[in-house]
């Protein structure tokens, strides 16, 4: 607001003079402007000072904590550098735990494979029903194999399904189109060995007049670790043949096809790390296929 013409700002010398309303409004507006500006300046100075103090305190506390942490780290490093016995004991403990874990894994694999020694897998045979699948496997491959064993004089009679089968079930396929697989476990290794002696001959007869896509296979029920190890051995150029003897894997090299090498560590990723053991050849244990 501008003062009317002839109005003068208020002053002590003109205090006795009459004051106009326009003069009061002008002085009030001027006071408000000056007061607001000074107040903003004071608030800004106060905030900057408070932030400066807070930042300084935080920086000091952070530096102190970092310094304490660095002292602790230096102390630990100092102790480790000076305490060679502690480092040696720690390395021994780590080595012991790693070796124990490996031996436990290998033993679990041995125990698992032993429990599978009475089981076979029938690959690429579609079953009509899940509940009757054991009967289908028996009629399809088990009974014909025992009939051949009877004809060969290895057994006097053909055992019934209830006498032979402990468990039997199809495996769940991972995706559509995968090869169906059925697991069949015998009640004894005696029946299992007789069956495996003649089952592949029966498979050859059954597959004689069918296309390759429908040909069935009889395979061992290997543990996951043994199956992975066997697949690895089959891919090695130096390996001649592979078999399962009891619960352990064995293989022969092309450089010496007579000697069988027993795998001591199926978890290894190379033949050199398998800790193999040389054993004499046993012709009674035939090589097996990868299936």
C-alpha cells in the first residue's frame, strides 16, 4: 500500500502531529515484511546450527564405533596370527568334519543300495490301472521269467504273485512323454536273482516284434548317487564296462579289461578321486547296462 500524497512516515519529531489511517497501515505492512524476513533468517540459522551439531554428534559416534570395531578386528587378527596352534586345531577340526560328512553320505548310500538289492525297474511298459499294476508286471515279465527258470531246472515251480511281491508301484513321470517306469520288489534275494537271470531274455523275446518306441527294459534299482556315478563312468572313454556287484559299483578300463575296479567314493567327479580298489575278476557277476 502506498501512502497518500502529503502523508509522511511516523517519527518521534512528528509525534505531535495528527496520524492518518493510511500511515498506520503503511507502517504495519512494513513491520510485517521486516519481521517475517528476520524471523526466517533466524530460523534458518538455528536449523543450520542444530543440523551441524547433530551431524557432528553422529559422525563422532560413528567414528567411535568404527574405531572400536576395527580394534576388535585387529585384536582377532592379531590373536590368529600369533596363535598358530589354534589355526592348526581349527584346520584339523574342519578336515575331520568334512571327512565325517563324506563318510556318512557314503554309508547312507551303501545302506540305501542294500535295501534296493531285491528290487528291479521295468521301463517303458504302460500299465492299464494303478491298483492292478503289480498283477500286470507279474503277468507280463515275472511269470514268464520264472517259467523259463522252471524249464531250465533252476526252480521246481512258478511262485504266485502273493509269494513273490513285497511292494510294487509305478513311478511318477516328471513331464508328459517321459518313459513310464515301474518298481517291483521281491520278498527275497533268491527270487530276485532267479528273475534277473532270465528277465532280459524274456524282454528280448517280447521286443522282437515291436517298434523301438515300445520296447521294454529291465534294469537295476540304483540309488541316486550310484546312478549318477554309473552315468559318469559310461561317458568316460577309458572305461570298458561297468557293473553292480552286491551294493557297490565296479568298472574295468580298456587298458586292462580283466581287472575290476571297485568304486570307493561314488560322489567323486573323476576316476582318480573315486579311491578305486583293484579286485580279481569274477565271471559269475556279469556286466550290466546303463539302464
